C-alpha cells in the first residue's frame, strides 16, 4: 500500500493571471501548495514527496514548508519547460518504491481514500488514474461547425493523481522524450506504449485550480469542509 509521490509545481500559472505562480495563492489564509502537500503529509502510506519547482522559487517553497511544518518533502527538484519535463525530472529523484503517484500541485482537494484505491489498482493493473464522468454534451467541432456528437457514456474527465508501477512510468517518459512526444498527462505516455490504464471513479471536488473562477469554487469547497 505504500507509495511515493511526485508533485509538479513548476508552472507559471498564466491562465490564473495572478501575477505569480498560482501555487502561492492563499486559500483561507494558507498557500495552495501547502493544502496539497498536507494531504500527503497526513497520509501514513506516503513515504516521500518529490516536489518539482522553478529554479528561482526553491527558497520560497523551502521557507513555506518550514513555516507550515511540512516534513515529508525529501527532494526538491528543478522543473522544465513543459509539465512533462518537470515530471521527468521529478521521476529521477524517486527512491525505491513499487508505486509512484504523480499529482498536480494545483489540485488541493484529493481524498486519502481515493488515493489508496488508486494505489491498490496500480498493483494489479500497472497504471491507474482518477477520473469523473463528463457532465456536458461534447461535440467535435471544425471551422465553427459541429462534426459529430460524441457518445457521452464513454467520456471521462481525467484528473490526478495518476499512479504507476515505477519502472513502467520511467520507461514511458524515456520513450516519449526520445520520440519528442509531448502528452497532456502522464497516462498518455503509457497508453502510447500499448499498455493499459485503469480508471478509478473519483470526485468532482478534485478540481485543478486553473482560472480565476476556480478560486471561488475552491473557497466554497474549503468552507464545506470546515
Ligand atoms: N507544471 C510544472 N512544470 C511546468 C508546467 C506546469 O511543474 N513546466 C505544473 C504546475 O505547476 C501545476 C501542474 O503542472 O501544478 C498542472 O499544470 P497547469 O495547471 O497547466 O499549471 P501552470 O502551467 O502553472 O498554469 P498555466 O498553464 O495556466 O500557465
Ligand atoms: Mg500549464
């Protein structure tokens, strides 16, 4: 049941438009990244956290972690140009674990029970991701006209954490790097190798804070919790 987790936090937060990396935005007085780190700090099944950050923000993250008493971050790694490069760098610092999780720093509400379900599935399936059923009708559009309505029952919105057997995700990242392939998530790098990825049904609350409106939703979720 044990695992290590790589947390990419080396983005710019451009779509949030906060004028700084969104990881440092306060939610109910505590920085976003601290909310995320606390989930793993408080999960005894988590052996180690590898935090991936921008070169010029290392000291900022270190100060925040010492202020908020976060002790499980055993490595701070410098990120890369794209999220995939940041995760790649983080994976190099993972220790001796069977299962590794990859979880966005900007996703502060994932629940421990779902993390554990994910880890269990990974042991038998090799790779597993949290996902929720799509609520909207999705249409494929070209030149501002509908091409088709995609059958909704087969559509899932994919979240993080995504969990993998360590050698599998390392190989997937190596192969993607060699081919110059950039995926929008880590599971897609495993999929392109022809390996299966299992779905664990998650929660709509496990949002990624991407644009300004997400901050309002995040505050509402936090109020509901306390
Ligand atoms: N991330 C990263 N390295 C990058 C880009 C993104 O570690 N080169 C991280 C972000 O910090 C975030 C997660 O990957 O925790 C998901 O990315 P996203 O939501 O796109 O965050 P940003 O890239 O920061 O935001 P934006 O795309 O709006 O600039
Ligand atoms: Mg981004």
